[in-house]
């Protein structure tokens, strides 16, 4: 079978497979289940860059003794509307979920809750976390630093910031949520990896070598990014003419919010753990007005956008379409990734149970 061949798999079986690997690595049952849920929901939403394919990175971190799979997030500073959590050098999913629940609780008491997390690792797509707050009628903002420097400062060529994503969610009166989830680079680094696994070329303008030349070979681009020999353009593109300086400014903002409150790492830090930082802000809109008013406003606003233009694509719509398709037909996984997963299961001492549908 060719490396770019794709087969589909049931979401519940994929969840079971991820849990089996995490448990074999020493992660306790409840956080393993929660982590697998985030990863599978991400794959269901069509964000292949942040789902099961991340097991490759997690195995690498574990092998390098940079990741503690049995870590328990701990609140180290607490105030009525603010807290700081130490992730214990564990995977970011349990720490991120803990931070969101804590921020939700504080918002229920104070009307607003903010939680900073330090000493953490990759936590997947941020949209999953802010959606959990919006499903309870709350408004949420979340940011995180990322482990590999890939974005150069405006006018520079040295990778300094990560992709530094930001996500926002608000409830809708008609049901569902508005979710905005994006990197502050022109694309997420793991999307470059996803293109490489599928054997697809990159669009020109995503990745550049250190001489500023665009790189479209996805495998080469990912190699350059992981060795700091390449850069991703900031949101808006490589130059100020298209707003690249604004994208870099957003990345700086995310760096401060995510890391400054919790003692998370500066860019280019070479300590024994990634020490990533996350930040969650949750607002209870009932503290500012009539119950349901914010959700109605969001519905009215989105209604204006699509009223006369039915082809408008709202944030979150592609993910909703993907969830419907993949929920019915299974999650597509390329053969190249399946081969990696077989190796991971073999090295972990657990069975590869994935069976293609159809």
C-alpha cells in the first residue's frame, strides 16, 4: 500500500488505542482517558495535526525524559478570581482541562476567572477547551506557548516564537457555539507535519528557509522547522505589506499571557522540560447583563454575516462539517501514520488494535 493511502477508523476504537498507549507509558487511567478524548475530538474535527499523530512527539519527549506521564496538576497560587497551576512537567491535556474547570468555577463566583499554567507540555487544539466553557453559557479565551521556535521577529530571520495559538468561544442562543481557534503564525507547525504524512506539497508562503526562500516540500519543510533552519511566516504573511508585523505582535501577546504569570519558559530555553505555559480567561456574561443576552447578540451578529451571502464560512463551520462526516464514516489515517503507530505500539508493549472500517 502506498504511503499516502488513507483508511478510516472508528472514533471509539481510536480512543481505546490512544488510552492503551498512554497507560502502557505509565499514565493513570483518568487522565489517559481525558487526554485521549481531547485527541480524538480533535481528529473528529478535521484537525489532523493535533490528534493521534501527536503520539510521535509524546513518545520522543518520554524517551528523552522530558515528560512525566504520571504528573498531577497542582494549584500553587490561588485568589478569588485568579490562580496559577503547576503542570508537573506532564502532558498539557490534563493541566489544560484542570485550568478550564478552575476558571469556570471562579467565574461562577466572581463573574470572571483567570488561570495561568506553567511547567506543562503540548495540550492539543485549544478550541476543545474553550468550547467546554461556551457549552455552559460562558465566554472563554485561551492561549498557549509552543515548544519549537519557528516564527522570526519582523525584519529578522532567526526563529524565536512558537506558533503561539489563541482560541475564543462564546455561546449561541440558537444552540452550539462560536469557536475561533488559530495559530498566530500563518499555519500551525503540526499542519506542516500532517501534509508531510500525507505526501502533499505545501502552499508557497507557509515555510521559508534561512535565506528567505519559500519551501513547498512538506517533509523538507518540517525537517527545517524542527532543526531551526526554517521559519513559518507570521499570521498575515512574511512582510508588513500584508500585515505580518501584526501577526507577530499577536504572537508576542500570547507569549506574555501564557508564560509571564506562571514562570513558564522564555523562547529558546533549553531546560530539561519544555515548561510550556497556558492561560485561560472565562467570563460569566450574566454578570454584565440579562441572562442570554450575550448568546442572542452572537446569534444576531452571525446572522448578519450570512443573511445575504449563504456561501460565507463562519469560524468553526469546517470543523462541524468534519465532525459530521467523520462521526458517520470514520477518521481518516494515512498509511504513513499507521506505520508510525504500529511502531509506537510495539515499543510500548501494547497491541495495535486499529481495524479499518469498510
